[in-house]
């Protein structure tokens, strides 16, 4: 029986993880869960799974949960408590599914404690890639990717990486794939969050629409698989059936296919190196009218280009890119900036922020905060 701690339990990845666990209750126990402020969602989880700990970041929400939660669940609050359940001696696996830079501290805590990290929080690698990889090597922690594309590559490379030439991350293209660039000026938050294939939170849905999500995944892949940016390509695949390609120098190409359902990657991260049922329907290619592939339009997807720029700059640039993006996306969701302003704000922040070597988690977070202040200064003046 493996004890599972789910960070970000009320989000789409967290709920999908609970769905997979519920199919294998003889193998997994929900040991601890967390959410930011959704105490009602966490309460429902606590009633169904009876975890030992539930953590909320919002103090008022934590007090409400304490009044309603089953007696066997201890309610905690704050960042230190989040780190504590991630590194708890009874935690075996950690689902790191907190969105954005808010998830980095708990991911590092899990790595330091030598846990299996089922990594859905790509920002942990974007912000502190080398630090996290080295920490995991030192402690013996496992990092199993949960992003569908990185899970696909991880699976394709199980036969070895000898002769590896390059990898290709597939991208759906988001809701605006066939929308002319000139029409993107008037895009609304609700339109940007209406993804055609995946059910995701607002922030990651906007990232998919701008393709910054894919840019962050390129950075994540460079750390996960030790590849240069020139060895990582992005190809648009609207159907989201092929999750990535791995090219070898003998002309062979491996890929992993499946329906667009995150439970496949989650299930594999839980059961690795074996496989188990996930609840995902079997893919029937005879029912797919076609599988299309095209190169990304870098004018439309400026954010993807900026991610490659950040890799080329190196040092703190990926961290700065992520911080600026989080600020810009939040401003867009609040109707403070337009859709195309997101890339403009990120580009200006990359030019304005100092490039520095980040050798500690503290320096990573300091750079994150500085970059946010710089990005915030461009809100309302991005033209």
C-alpha cells in the first residue's frame, strides 16, 4: 500500500488522480491533500478518502474546513504545512499539481525527502531545473513526468536513448488554431479558456491558447531529458491523439498515442514501471477521421518563441519568463490587458530583468518576485 500526497487536490489533475486511485484502493491510500482556498472541494475529498492531513493556504478557509471535516483528518494551513506533507515520513508518492510558481517549494521539499514526485507542476523545473534535478539525484527521489507529452517521451525512452536525435512535443494549437492573427486582439478570457480537447483550469487554458504552455514544456523537457533546445521541436497536432515523437539517428521514430485524458499519464506515474487500468477508453483509430500535423505559426504563438529565447539566454531567464507570464495571464483574466498583450508584457520583462545565476531556491524565489514587479509595471502600458 502506497501513501499518496496530492498537492492541488481540487484541480483537474488532482481530481483525475483521485479517480485513478479510486480504481485501485488495495494499492494506494490518499494520505494527504491540499488546496489553496476551496475548502468545500477539499471537504468532499476528505469525506470520500479520509486522508490523515488536509492543508489549505487560506487561513479563513482552513477554519471552515476544521469545523466540517471528519475527525480523523487534521487540518493545517500555510506553506510550511504544505512542505511538511510533501516530505512527511509516511508519504510515499507526491502528486505535484499546484499551478505555477506556488508549487515549487513543496516540490523541492518532496525531492529533498527522496519521494517519488509525479510532476505536473512544470514550473518547478522551469524555475529551478538544475537545482531540482541535482537535488533528486542526491536524495534518490524519482521524478516521473505527468504532462502527457513528457510522459510519452519518458515511455518511448524506456528502451534506451542510444542514437537519440531529437524529440517533438505535440501541441493542440488551443482554441485559436484556425483564427486569423488579426482577430486575436478582441479575444475574451472565456474564449481563451474554452479548450477544444482538454478540461483544465483557467491559467493553463490561457497558456494553451498562447502556446506558452508548450514553451514551458520545452524548457521542462530540456531539464528532464538533458537536451538542448535545438533537439526539441514543437509540432501542432489538433486531435491530441499522438502525445509526442522521439526521433533516432537510424531513421526510427517512436511515439505514444492515446485519447486526450490525463488519467493515462497519471496512472503510469503511479504504477511505474508496470501498468494498470486508468479508466481511459481504448483508442480506436478507425474512428478518427484524420491525424493532422503542422508547424506552429510563431507570429500567432509569440509566447512559444519567447520560451526558446529564454532557453538561449539561460541562467534566470526561464524563471523570469514564467513569472512575467503568470502576471500577464492573471491581468488578462481580470480584463486588465488584451490577449495579445500577454506576449508583449513577457517580452518587455525579459529585456528589463537582470540575467543572473540562480544557485539556491532562495535566489530562484527572489528572481521570481523581482520579475513579477517588473512585469506588473507594464500592466496597462503594454502597447
